[in-house]
C-alpha cells in the first residue's frame, strides 16, 4: 500500500493534536474542527479552522510558530472579531471586477494585519509566534517580489511590495519601481492601507479596500496569478441558508426523483397540520401512532400548502407500524451466518466511541472455517520453528506478569494475630486471627493480537504468522487468555457513506488455552485496506469488558493506515485510538514489519502513532529477539 500522505506531506500527529487542542481552548468551541489546507482561513458554516501548508517547508521551530500563528489569527481574531456580512458585501462587489483575485487577497492581508494586533493585545504570549510569522513571510515576499519584477508580473509584484511596506519597521525601506503608472500612486496606497492598524472593525477594512481598489482599477490591466492569502467565498452557503426551510435543513438525504407535481386549479381541501412520521434517519421519534419507513419520493410544490385528495385504494389503519425487511423468498442458506447477522446493521459508532473519522465504518465479524489436515501439518512446522523462543517468552511472562490474588481469610479462632484488637474489648468470643492462603498460579492478564490483513502484508504475512504463533503458544502454555483477530476494510464494497470493516477472530478467548488451538492462525491472509484506529477501538472495547487486571493489545502492522476517506487523518485517528486505550489501562504495542532497511520517515510516522512502544524489525527473523526486552520493560512498568 502506498504511504498515507496529505498534499505529499506526512502528518505529525502529535503536533496536529496540539494545534487542535489549542484552537478549541482559545475559541472556546468544543465542536471546532482543525484541518490542513493550502491557505489558512476559518469556515463559520462548517465550524472549521484551516491551517496553512505554507509552513511545512520551514525549519521545525519556525514551522511550529507559523502554525500556531495561524491558529491564533483564526481563533482569537477571525471567529470573534471578523464581520462576515462585511466580507460578503465586499466579495459581491469585487466579483464583478477584473481584479477579483487581487481584491480578495488584499482584503485578507489588511484584515489579518488588524487581527494580528488584536491577538497580541489580548494575548501577549502570542507575540513571539507573530514575530516569527512576519520574519518568514517577509523573506518569502521579498523573494517573490524579485521573481515577479524580473518576469514583469506587475500585479503580483505590487502585492508583494505592499506586504513588505506594511510590515516593515524600517522607515527607509527600499521601494523598487513597479511601473510608470503605479509608482506615482504608491504613496496614497501605502498611506491608505496603513490605516488597517488603526481601525477597529471589518467594515472599516472594507472601506479602505474599496478606496484603494478604485484607484487600482484604472492602473492595472491584469489580475494576480498567484495565491498568497485566501479570503473564502461563502456566497453559495449563505444563499442556501437563506432559502432553505427548517424542514429542508432537517432532511439528511436528497429525494431520488427531481420532478414536481403541478397544482390543480380546482379548490382543494387544505389542511395545515403535519402528520409526523418515523424514519430511521430521524434523530427523534414523534408520538404519532402512524409510523412508516420513508425511503424515496417525488418533489412536490404542495409541501405545507395542501393535501392530496384521497383515493379508493388508500388505507389509514391506526395499528399499522411499518418496518422494511428483507424478503424471505430468496435462499441465502449458503452464506456465512456471521455475515448475514452483521449486514443487518451497517452503521458506525458514535464519534466519541469509534472516532469521528469512522462515522461511516461498520464492523462485520467473521469466524474461522474448519481447520484442514494440511493446516494442522503446516502449523506443526511453525511450532517447531518457534520452540526455542517459546520457552524464553514463557519464562519472561511467568516472572513479570502479576498473578491473581486471593484475599486472606479473617476473623478466625486461631492463626496469625490481626492488627485489629478492638474485638478483644467489645466481644465475648473475639476472633482476632487470620490465615493467608497461597497465591494463585493463574496469571492476571489478557492479550489481544490484532493483525493487519491489508494487501501490503502480502510479502510479510507468512513471517508474521511465525510471530503470532510464538505468542499464542507461549501464552497458551501459561494459561493466559488471549485472542487473535485479523482486520481489513473491503475496498470493493466501500462507498463514500459505507465503509465495511471485517474482523476475523481466528482464536477467541474461550478457546485460546485449549491444546488443539493454533492452526486457525494460518487462515489469516492479506486482503484489502486497513483502518487501524477503528480496529484498535473495537479491540479495546473487548478488552475493557474483561476482568483481568493487566490488559495488552499487540498490533502487528507493516505501516500506516490506508482506507477510504482516511488518508488525511488516519495517522491522527490511530494515535488518538492508541492514547485512549492507554488511558483506559490497556498497554498497546506495535510490531512494525519490514523486508529491508526502514526509512527515517517511516520510523517517525510509526512513533507518531504508537509512541516509544513500537518494535521496528528490519528483518522478520529478528522479531523474537527484539520483542523480549521491550515486552519485559512494558510488563515491569505495568506492575
């Protein structure tokens, strides 16, 4: 599978989550979203802050300050202090001109300079980030000015020069010549644009821009070629918000038919009441006794104005409660029973439970097929190969994992004297002794081995099965319950609103300690995509339902998550799933498999998702030796 990148950039999940938390804290909006975009801006209709990819090519320190300055501008500045009605008015006027790109970018430049002063005044701690931002942008615009002057791109050169003159601290800043037409107007333009530091509202920025643009309309022939700052156009969203009714906003899907029924000219019996009906997409059920499933229909102009005339075939029965079900006239007996049961509900979990990136994902749980004679024979070869490592791992588990405790028996007539002597003074027949029983030989731990069955595991699956066999046999020998689950997402059946995720449990908790268990591991094969965060959350939920004190989740994966609509935030979602599991008391270890030298970028990406508890194995034969020191450290840490 190809590495998951966004705009050819790998996402630093730690930094991204830090920026997201910072944005929510400053904006005081719990549902605020943060994501990357070509340029930085805020979308009030989607409640999303976009931070610019401009900073990705900068050194690490400058990158952090630059991204933080984007967050400061949008949360402290734009959300609270920008008048979007003024922005809409300006956009409507600028759209009719030949300098639309220059106009909107110039407006954004002046508005950001105004908001920057507000941010520094309200939050003095942001000053350092804005200083770095200005320094880096001045370097960039100075280089762009030289390029545009050399290529005679006048409009872009003017924009570059205006930024440099508006952000300079040097009163003797050099002013190169743009053109014979523009040079005489520069003093007026600079004087007028500098008022952005004095004004207190977006409306005044609008007036400044309109005054300057009246002059530039006469001097400039061509619009800008490049995009430096982005002023979002929300005209379509505004029109939609104005024209849509409350019922339109509540509707979640479009009607399949786009035709309309004409009104009849004759008088009709008009009813203003609405008959509430139930639908599976409705968030709340009405109290109506009539309930029907509404799936498709025809758009009509009678909505809210009149009712359809009754027909002989119509029925209205007060006891009817419709429910759509699959017909029983087809024979599906040959299908896997597990698949049939899981296909009845194709809905993902809530945002808090399975992650907001997985709202269209739904699980399909599969059981292993009957073990063949060939699989049993092959599994004996696997056991022979890992036998040496198995004994070492068994000893490590026995020495480091905590055994189950048995409470001592108290209030006995004889035994060890208790520290509680009060019964001697208050009871006639005091029992102040206790006996401590021998500790249980059972280990108080449970393991889940989660196996990535994506297509990229094609050349590594056989070696991975050796590692899984090692753990299974070692855990079985000390009677520690565990399960082995392969996961993948079906690419062929996936759509924009439906992401089927398969979980094949080849060994479950109940059968994991049986002597004959194990050959089922060989049924794991490379399949399709992998949605790691979603799978980790499902397995974490299973582990939390177990009563054992120590819980471990081992994720056997060869790299980054890859699934539909999961490219941008897959790494972040996986990291969040790992963090949530660890907060719940589950120790998560990643085993990263590679057939050759591991690139530094791959190491960083894996560590972004799993932290320091990741096992990076350049050669699969080294897996057992690399596992032992980390596992021992982790087991001792959890005691």
